[in-house]
C-alpha cells in the first residue's frame, strides 16, 4: 500500500490499473494523431525525457536552478516517471511489486555485507600498532 496523506492508502495494483487505462487512452490519441500508437521503445525514450525534467526540478528544489511552482511540478514529474515505469513493466509482463521487493532484499543484503566488511576493516585497523 502507498500512503496518501495521513490516513488514505492505495494498493499498487490499483495504481497499475489506472496507469494502464490512461495508457490505453494515450494509444487511442496517438492512433488518431499519428496513425499508430507509440512503441515500447518510444515510451522508454519519453521516460528518459521525463527523468531529465525530473533532474532539473530536483536542482530547482535545491536552489540551484529557478523554475516557478517547483513543488507542484516536481510532484507531477515524479508521478509521470512512476507512470512510465508502470507502463513499461506492464508492457513486458513484469510483476513490479515482486521485482521491487526482490530488488530491495538484494540491496539490503549487499549493504549489510558491505557494512560488515567496513566494520571488520575498522576493527582490524584499530588493532594495528601506531
């Protein structure tokens, strides 16, 4: 569940369904305007553009670039990026929830191992003669 405000939550599956529904609407609009809908590759390229926009907004949010209404635009761009990730996951039949949990488990295992190596190295260094 994703927290929305103080007490409201929403299931990832609900967000995915909404993302796919909006993608279907875009596909119809693209078909009407271009004679075909975007390919997965074009959606991925659009995502790259969205990530670039996100990077500029992060700079603005941190005071090193001026963009009016930064917070609202940042929220919009984060949601846009999430939408692209969801659409690409759906297009390639990726169970995003499982993939996310698996990736977080792997990252935590990696970090824990690295922290263990660092503390072992620190302990070894502290026993060396000075």
